[in-house]
C-alpha cells in the first residue's frame, strides 16, 4: 500500500517540481509480462522516481546496497520496491548478496512486473553515458538461458536527459528505446563473455540514441545551447501575461519555504549527487502536510471555503510558479 500511495504522490508532485516531462517511445514497454528496464543514471534516486511514475505496472529498482545498512531505513526502502545491489568495492561479503538480488529480481519479473536497473553502475551529474557494467547483461543472460527460463523477457533501454540537476523548474526527457530480444544477438550463448560484450554494445547504442551526450570540454554557454536544441521538441509551456503573473505570485508565495528546504539540502548533500533526490523526497512528503495544516488553520479562522481554497490553491500556484517563468 505504501508503494502505491507514494506513486500517487509522485504523480501529483512531478508536474509541480518539473517544468515539463516529455516521454518518447513508451509503447515499447509491454504493460504485461517480464520487463527489464536498463537506464543511464545521471541523477541518483530521482531517476527511479521519474521512470517509476510513468508505467502502469509496479517497478522494482536495483539500488546501491550501502543505503540499506540501517534496518529502519531498509524497511521503508523495501516498501517502495527498492532492491539492494552491491559493488565489488564494498567487499566480497556484500557481493555474495547479489545472488539474492538476482533471485529476487527474477521472482519479480516472473510475476509479470518490471525491474529497473541503472546499467552504468555509478551516478554522475553529467550529460554522457559512462561505460556499462556487466550486471544488466548477466541478468538478461540468466533470465533467458539460465535458471530463470524467462524466454519472453523484454529488455527495454531507457535514456534520461535533464535540463539541469539543481532543483525545480527543469525539463526532463525520458526515451524508451527499441527492446532487446535474444535473437538480436549474433553471438551464441555458449560463448558467455563474448555474448556479454555484444549485449552491452547493443544496449549502450540504444541508450545513447535516447539521451543527450555533451563533450566535457564545452563551455557553460555551449552546453546551454546544446540543451536548448535537444529540448526543441519538448518546449517550455507557452505563457501569456496572465499566466506569467500567476507564476510570479506562486513563486513569491513559495520562495521562503523553497529556500529553506533547498539550502538545508544543499548543505547536507554537498559534494554528492543526491541534491535532487533529497529535495524532492522532502517536498513530496512534507509539502502536503504543510498545506493541509495551513488549510485547517485558515478554515478554522476564516471558514471552510477559505480553507478549501488554500488546500487547492497553494499547489496550483506552486505548479504555475515552475511552469510559467
């Protein structure tokens, strides 16, 4: 229940947090049957939030295992369908747990639900695809040819591109690429290592086709120009004098609250890639509570109609503030 409640909140909150979310190729993802979503990983946990909000079926996301070390935290992460996965740098004792990770992922896909894996392994706030690890290829191989026997598994490449990585008001494009099926590989399954390399080459090519890659040596102005060009088919919402006025009012009302949260999050996440994830998570759960409390206070003081106006109007003003700038 907590998963569905959180997904409901996310679907309400993303249009407020983002300026626009554009989705390409969603029909490539089967609504039933086993699905392995293989994505690039530019913006930490927020990547899973964005992708998980789009599909009708439950999505289980492979997530770095170190965040599961505290039992109370692990409990709530499990409630939103996160599955721990460990890197070799964390020690052999943790890597052995990845067998359990694969078994759990296999059970999820056998039940007809989707698993989301970030094939680069590492997250860096940048516009390029890093070398893929072998984890996704191994999952596909074991599912198709191993004990999983999931011959109908579909591997769907996902390309994520963000306009920026610092808070609200951004455009995001999600591109679901052409699915990968066993017959797309020329290498025989018996040639295991070569098969893994071919799979990764195909996967990397299809992820790249759905994302923006920028050379690291570009200046800030050149990056902005490339981003504007890339998002040309995902334009900023058209605005007129009235909507700009409403947007200005919405930003003015919410600016003190947003600055308070954003500054605290910036301090706590300094030097990491978690800024968007933590900020969105805090706003996701705390903003509705604050709006409800304020609406109740206004309702008690000024009457129920005014309380209802606050409860509906504040989120709408926040939405307009990000959408119309």
